[in-house]
C-alpha cells in the first residue's frame, strides 16, 4: 500500500445547495408519509391508542439531539458529522462506531424501504385490476415479491443520486409537495369526519400499558424522527453551513406537526385493532375508509412517492458519511472518489445501492412483510438511539466550558443534550434487557426477543471489528488524534493500491 497525495486541492464536494434543498433532503430521509402510513400502525400495536402521547414524548430528547447537531455543526461542519464530533470530543473508537452504525442502520433501512416501496406498487397494481403476473398471484404482504419490485426502484434512484444532490433535491421537492398535500387533505378530513370520538387520554403517556411498551414505543417513535440529520451530511455542499442547521430544525418541527396530525386522524378513523392489524397497509386502509376510488388511491400513491424519495435520501447521506470516513483512511479510498463530471462521490453512491440490494435479497428470510418491518425498525431504533446519544454527549463534553461563562447557554449546550443522551441510552438499555428476558431460545421471528436483540448487537459489534481493521490495518491517524480531515485542508492523504 502506498500513500498518495491528491495535490493542492483535496477531493471536495460542490457547494450548490440552499436551505430549502437541505429541507427537501432531510424531510425525504425522515419520510413522514412512510412513517405515518406504516410506523403509526406498528407503534399502535405496542402503545395502543396513545400515538399522540408517544410522538410528543419522543420529540423531547430528539429536540435535544437536534440542538447538539446544530451547535456542533456551527463550529465544525463536516460530512462525517457525528463520526467526526464524537471522535474528537469523546473517543476515536466511539466516533468510528457512530459512523459505522449510521452506515449499517441506513443500509438496513434501505432494504426495509425497498420492500415498502414494492408493497405500495403492488397494492396500486391491485387497485388498477392487475392481480397476477405470469400466473403468480400478487401479494403486497409478501416480503419476496415486494422486495423484488422495490429493488428495481432502488437501482433507479441510486443512479439518479449519482448525478448530484441538486438533481435529487429537485426530484424530492416535487414528491414532497404531492405527499404533503395528500397527507394534509386526508388526515384533515379524517380528523373532522372520523367516527371515533376524540379523547384527551390519547395524549396521556401514563395510560400506556407498561414500562416495556413505553420504552419500545419511544424507540419506535425516535425511529420515525430519524433522518432529520441528513441535512448535516450535506453541510459541505450547502453554500452556507448554517443552512444545514436551519434545514434540520425546520424538518424536525415539521415532522412533529405531521406526526401529531396523522396520529389523531388515524385514531379518529380507525379502531385500535384496525390500526395494529394493518401496519404495512395502514395509509391505504385509511384512504379506503375516507373516500371511494380513484380518490382512495391517492394516499397509496403518496406512500409510494415517500418511499421512493426516502430510498434516494437514504443513499445520499450515507455516501457522504463514508466519503468523510474515507478521507481519514478509516474506510477504503473508493468511498472518497469524486466524479469529475458530477462533483459527487459517485462510486460510493453506487456501492451503497449495491449493498442495500444485497441486504434486501436476504429479507425474505422473514416471509411476512409486517414482521420484517417490525424486526428492522426495532433493530434500527436501538442503534440510532445509541448514535444520537453519543453525539449529544460529544456536544456536552465539547461545550462544557459554557456552564461557567453563561448559565443559559450552558443549559442549552450541555445540560439538555446530556439529559437527552441519558434518556436514549436508558431506553435502549431497558429495551435490550426486555428483549433478552422475553425469550429462552433464538428464532428468526419478529416476536422473538433474542432475535430482536441479536440484530442490533451484530450491527454494533461489527463496528468494533471494522474499527480494529481501520486502526491497525489501514493505520488511520484518526485513531490517534480523533480528528476528522478538514474538508478544505490541502494535501489530503489517502491510501490507494
């Protein structure tokens, strides 16, 4: 292996984005329509008719995390964000772990969203009168069929992402406008016309059945908010790094409003059994309750658009995070190759798509789509909580001096992120223990606690293995200094064959 200098200028991404582009990317990554259409049904199966309460409660620690991201981004904008910030303020090993689990969680998310996209398309085909192809009955609940269809879409959006974030942002803006118009229209109508009476108990977290249900519901809700930080992964491509902070905050507050709207609408229109029993098809079921065809198909079209946008939005930030890690030689040089034509990490983007396709190909091990969604969301929820918590602790450590200088700034910069981190770590730990304590054998099933615990454990453990190779195999200086490469620093070094 030899070291090769890139010369005077390091590989850099083109600064072409504004705050609205960042909002489009972050909102697409958060995928409110998908979270409402699928996540609410899954969460209702855990917390019952207390969706508004759990969404409000989960927003509190996530808001603290968002504040940590914004403050860290102001002093050190970097496409690696949490990976760089945690490595510098806490430990290079923990920093690498944050970067790593973000990668594997997103790949798992892409595989899950691939199936969701395929399910929406098969449901639409059924409503159009197409119920079988070449003698095969189409089933929107089949993991194998939905994955096969969704993979074709994943390939297409990955190719689009290669051409640049600006192109992707424009596409996502158009999709978002349609989604939100449909979502606001149907949910608003559902709130007004739903047959089930409104109840303030929906907002009471103390009515949630058990502590385990509360912990699992909170992590499922954190998963729904996950994605707002995508705005920070393109902070090297925005014209002003402060736009990334604005985009992340705007996205998060918008998601809260949409989730509360969707929660109340679902509970006004659907019973608890209907909510929990139609998880993967919840939005389509809501549409059929509120309108006749063809208008009833609009929520399903919106869900499909949301899934397509979130596929693309998932590819983009992951490729940027791996670009930053590659600059530090913690990952291979292929991830930091920038296309001369598009100014994007094109090779890395294609590889992310390929990895997601490979993981999606394994998903039919769990044949029912609803079970596969539950298993994936639980696993990703735990590792996302860990990543968020470590980033918040990094902010608390880095800005702890503010407690002596300005009490109010110190509370915002140190105390709130630290409390948010403790809350998420406590929830994740409690839920992991409840999974372990709920079973006495391992089985590949969404209701087997050991399987639900094994998946995030493998994600985290693989990070330490990859980190060991980066430290001793690639001899990355990151593990000595804990500092990421400055995006604008000259003479950037990389390892090539």
